[in-house]
C-alpha cells in the first residue's frame, strides 16, 4: 500500500506536473478587444481605461467604446477565429515562440476575402492595436493581447 | 526587679522564656520562687504550659502523616529534572520569535513598499515587431505609444465600391 502511494506521488510530481506545465507553456493565450473609436460625444469605456491612456497619446478620438471581447487559447499552428463587426473575421495563428516573442499570423477577412494580412512578433504579456476599418461613424480598433 | 512578691508588673516575658527553657540557673531559681508566691503568674504559667503542650502535640500529630524522606526525594528530583527535548525546542523557538517575527515583518514591509512604489520600468523594445503585411490596402502606418511603447498598426482599406481608400488616421 505504501509503495503504491509512493509511486503515485512520484508520478504526480515528476510526470503529471511537468507535463501539465509543458502543455500550458505551448499554448498562447490571446485576448482580442474590439473597440469603436469615433469623434462622437465623449465616452471612455471603463473597461478600456488602460488602453485609452495609451491610445490618447496617438489618436484624438473622443469616444472609445468596447464592442466585444474574446479570449482564445491556441497551440502553435492552431487557428482561432474572432467575429468582428461588418461581416469581418479575424483569424489568428500562433507560429511559435522565439526570442521572447510569440509570432502571430493575423488575417482580417471581409466577406470571406482577406483584406489584410500581417505577421507580427509580440512580446509576452503585451498587446498590439490594429486599426483602420471604418464602421458606423468611427473606426474599428482590435487590441490583441498575448501571453504564453 | 523583685519577683518574689506579686506586683502589677510581673514579667510575662521572663515567664515565657522560663517556659521555653531559655533562662540561666539563677533566673530559674528566681522565677520559681516568684511563681510560688504569685498566683497570677502561676496561673499564666499553667495556661501557657497547657497551650504549649497542646500546640506541640498537634504539630507532632500533623508531622506524623508526612513522609519527609519521600518529600525530600521528590524536591531533589524536581530540581535535578531537565526539560525534555520538545520543551527545549519550544523555548528556543519562543526566544527566536523575538528576532524573526520583527525581521520577517520588516522584510515584508520592504517588499510591499518596493512593489507598490517602484515605478514600472519602460519597455526597452516595442510591444510588437511587424514582420510583413499585405492585402487590399492603400496604406499602412506603424506607430508606437510613447509611454509603454505599445505598437499600433493602422491600415486603410480600399473601398470595394470605387477602389478608393476610405480609412483615415486621426493623429
């Protein structure tokens, strides 16, 4: 009985936990915030306070409204999709982690046509904001945060 | 003082010392002569003898129930007994607490201070490096926020209707 317990203990600490950690490390956790920036009446979404502080140093929009928030956990080579306003789709594919950065392949599709594709190398626990598509009376911004 | 006659100042202290056997030979003779003549002192002497006898017998009775040898052995054993190991360790820990509780508190306070008040370091590189881009776009602008070097990638879509770019940057 004692030997069996010891074997379980060894398996748990030397096999199960390292395997779990390795599995977790090979996954890239991604969060996509879709924001509508415009020059409408002043509105700062409270969920975007940190992001707005950054964006205001570059843009002069008066309204920042969070439209949606999506979380993905993707393995290398796995593609995740996020639905965007205006029949657009954002496809994200992690291509690996090198030099402390996660390489992500991004593709924005509209009506199933790729309108913009890029490859970025994102620092761990950091984000990039991709913007440009016009929507309603403003522009769409996609803040993509990655951690691994 | 002449104790051979009864007086108002009969020496009760001398009587007590006589009773306790503390008098010199000549004093014993004097007190015996006095008591033979003084009824008051004789009465006091008898009463004190009675009381002393009762007290002695009571003490002797109480002492007879005590095993002094066993008591002495127990006292000696208790004096010679050393505290057990776990007691020693406990005492050492209590003594150590006087040092390490303030030390740990101080260290915790310092860590909290540096965690809360140390300004976040500015990243030394942009959050993202753009390796490539392509698509139905008229222009691309890559920016970086001054505070945290957060990368912003702005593209202007070509309108499907007239082939003109309709995005606009607002900086």
